[in-house]
């Protein structure tokens, strides 16, 4: 489905999909997706991501504690972060994520979330891995913390499932942060996200599924899967009036730069 068979899904959760990995990867390959980054949200899913990366050539891993999980784990913070840090050293771990701030859900207090976010930033900087950020209704605080903990090499910060508007995209572009767009950019009511995608420079963009969530049009309503990254890539190329093969080549160059695979 993609002209370049080396396309990839920069952020997915095959463990949450709960389907046999072989079948998910075969479907992805058939759609032109040669790699997927499976992202951890807690210790079990981070371990799962590292284990699958060891088994499947197409799978790469990101490890972290999701901001919504931080409160439940706060009593064992040092121990949990030590394991995240150890997992980060495993082969084919390409990012620390997803970490960040989620002010939409109140599962953890902003103070606790910010402390865990800073700790993950420290691990990313120390290990040289990309920082994969979950930012929900927390743009200002995320940007402030990144500025305080910078300067960053331009390739190290990725906003997963980018949710900002055009102004936020311009600020990210200015700082050299990478914006990864998910299937929700194809939704009818996503004008603000489309404006952001138009502002984002192609060389600072990635595409992802965040499967099993956010299935792109025309399959909205069904569970998402890495293969469907192909729809989002084509949609973004059309939106930005770019040749899809050239956009794929650009995404691959950015992926190689950010994930160093
Ligand atoms: Zn995710």
C-alpha cells in the first residue's frame, strides 16, 4: 500500500491489541511497513516491548512509565526507574517513552507527573535515546520542562500523537522537536490538527498508529493496527501536497536520525 516498503509505525501498543504478533507484523509488511516501535506504559509493557524486539527483526522498543501510571508506582519510584534505566540499555530500545504530562486525566497529581517526567528525561539524556512524549492538555508545562532541561540535540524529542494547534507546531518546529501524527489527523473534526500538520516541516514529522486506538479514516471505529499507518502517511502527504514516495523517504530519513536504527 505504500510505495516505499521501508515505512514504519513510530508508536504502537501490540501488547494492548492482544492479537498474535506474527499476524500483526505480516499485515504491516503487506502494507509497506517494515518497522514498528512498540511502546511501554509501565514495567510489564516495557519488558514486553524489549522481549518482542529481541524476537522480531521488525520490532523496536520504547520503555517508560506513562504519566497516568506514576501515582500508583510512586511508592517504589527509585526501584521502578532503576528498571526503566536498565531496560533502556537492552538491544533495539530506541526511545524513552511514553513519558510526559497528562492533565486531561487526573490519575496522578501534576507534581508527581512532573517529577517522573524529569526523571525520564534524565534517563534519555544519559542513554542517548530519543525522548517520546505523551502531552495531553499540558503543552505549556511540557515545553517549559524541556526548555529547562535542554539544550536538546534537534533529533531527540518526539511529541507522540501530536495534539497541538498550528501555534504549538510552530513552537516545536522552532525548537527542533519532532511531531508524530496519529490517525486522528484524518478525523472530520480535526481541523486544528490539520493546520498543525501544515505548519510542521516535513523533516520534523513522523507517522504512527498508537494502535489499538485512533484508527484512521476509512477504518474509524475498528481496532487500529500498525498496517494502518499507511493511511495516515498517505493522508499527510496529500494534505501537505507532497509526493507520497518522497514523503516516505523523508519519514525514513527522520526515523533513522531519531531512532538511530
Ligand atoms: Zn501510546
